[in-house]
C-alpha cells in the first residue's frame, strides 16, 4: 500500500494513500455478508443472498461506500505507522479516486507533532523553596489536637480572647441592610482573626444578649471591598477547656508515650509534606525550563479544540455554581477582565499542549515503558484521590476501553517528566542541592530503598 506525505506546514501534513483493490476486498466481502444478514429476499435463505443480487437491489456504489468506511481507519493507521507520523488530532479524509476492482485512493490531512530537538536534560535547572519546618507550624498542629480533645463550657460572663462565641451578623451600607451579608448562629473564636477585620475588638467584653457595631470592609458579594456598618450580637459565650501539653495528652491523642515523641512525629510529617511541595514545585519549574528551551508553534487546530473544551468545562462549572463569569471574577480577583481571563486560559492550554508534545517525544526517544502494573497503580491512586473503589474504575475501563490508552499516555508522560526532573539540577533557596531521584510519575516520592549493607545485623534471640 504505497503512500506519500506532503508537508503543508511545520505541524500539518497531507498523506496520499493508494490502496490496491485486493486490500479493500476483505471489507467488501464483510459488507456483503452484513447486508445479506439484514435483508430478506424471496427465494434466498437469510444470509445467503449473493453479491450480484445485493448489487441489483442496493447498488454496487453503496456497498463500496460501506466497505470503504469500514476499511479507512485501519488503512489510515497503517499509513501513519509506515511514515512514522505522530498525529495530534482526527484527520480530514477525502476519497479522491475509486476504480472498482482496481484501486482506491484517499488523502488525509492531519496535524502532527512538529519536528524539534530536545535539549540535554542535564542542562535544565530550577530553584525551589527551602525545606523548612518552624516551631510555629508544629505548635499549630498541637493546638488543633488540643482543640479536638478539648471541651467547651457555656459561661455567664463577658467574652474574652480564646472564648468561642455564637454570634449574629448584620451588615448595612448607607443605612440599607444587605440581605446577602447577614448571618445567624455563627461560631467564632475570639482572637483567631478569621473573619471580618475589627470583629475581635467588637465582641471582646460582650456578654450573651449584648450587641456592638463597627465598620469593616466586606470580603465578598456585590459590595465586596466596600465599607459597611456591621452589627454583631452575641447569643452565647463558651470557654474552651484545653488539655495540658504533657505526656498524658500525648498518650490520649496519639500512639506515642511522650510529648517529645509526638512532636517529633509531627515534625516528620510536616517535613514529608514540605518534600512533596518541593517535588511539585520542581516538576513545574523544570518542565517550564524544558519547554522554554524548545521553539515551535503549537498546532492551531489542536490548540483550538483544547481551548474550546476548557471553555465548555469552565462555563459548565460556573453554571452549576449559579455564577456568571463576571460574578466569579469579582469574587476571586483571578483576572481584571473577561478578556484577560480567557487569554490566560488560552495561554495555559498552549503551555500544556506544548508540554505534552515534548514529553511524548521524550518518552518515544527514551523508549519509556508502561505495563499493566503501572496501570494498576495508577487506578489505585485515582481511587484514593476520588474516594472510590479501584474496582469501580477498573469496571469503567472495561466498559470504555479507549480510556485505557488515555491512562497509559498519562502514565508515560509522568514517567518522562520524572526522568527530566531527575536529570535536572534542582537547588533550594539556600543553594542546597535537592535530590529528586525518587520522584514517581504521579509526583509523589518513593520510599528510600534500604541497601543490605546499611542494615545492622540483629543480635540472635536467646531461646
């Protein structure tokens, strides 16, 4: 099956394929058999209607059209493989010649991966935040544990810092009460500073049933960032009784016997979280450095399709939340205007598509393998993220097998990116080298492998 490729642009080609009729004949025979099973003609048993009779009834042209539709995906795929092309979208196929019992010719225009050279991975570099866990974060974790195991007692006195008060809030602008800025029965810990500016000062000293007013900027809604008069009414004051930070509390709140052991465990967990944050930052910055060193235009058609899909998803999510884009931008301050917001969406789509193209080429050149075990682990991680059962995802793949290829591609790209990050020079803000050789495709860090010579021999147990 001869085929030729014409380069229409750096990222678009036209494939012309000539198919000898012998290669089309299996699909022609299959079409005759399918039609024979579907029709009933007097004098012929079902499924035994000869091709000549089918031609008389339905026309040879209709049969050939069905046969061509059946054969084209395979013929196109073979031409792509023979010419070592990497399509990025669905092709535009046109049958240009059909000579019965002799020849079929068709063309396929499709966007393909543009040609480019990958830089030396060792030339890539990135700087990430330093790995630091200060005592303040440890104290925050301890305070959260104390609050969880503590108790509250309603008191008949004025509210003070550390108390939890139940309050009603009513905001007004120019004397008009704002319905969307009122709330009842809210709990608030005095001193936390987690709500309106000025609230701590207003409620401190109030007893149950007392009110106060203060001025503060609204943090949401149509009047966001406007000054409003806030009336706060305290309905209850509760004193928090927190357990002492001692060994007894450590035994109550954890599996450890001492407070020091529990603190060490909290530090270890915070360090591990920081390592994951470092790894995620490294992945992003190294990938940014990689694609910044490669110059090619992202294929327009593939980019347009991706941008359109992102727009549909964003609009669907906004609709489900009952928000217009204008309302969302006002609330989130994500962009100054709708135009700049959509421009940012398009830029992110272009960067993501370019990254996919680069990682696909890298995976191909390095022959990055993906096997069933990789897929199984990917399914387990997805289930953990979604809070579902791995078997549910596996069943979904059975019903939609095309998703398997999507998962495999995602896994292969993750492996390729892990190779990139491992080869790059990553340092922290203090200039220290960050080792990421245990980076996994999903962005997590594998547990360190303990070599045999690192394990001290254990003393034999006396019997």
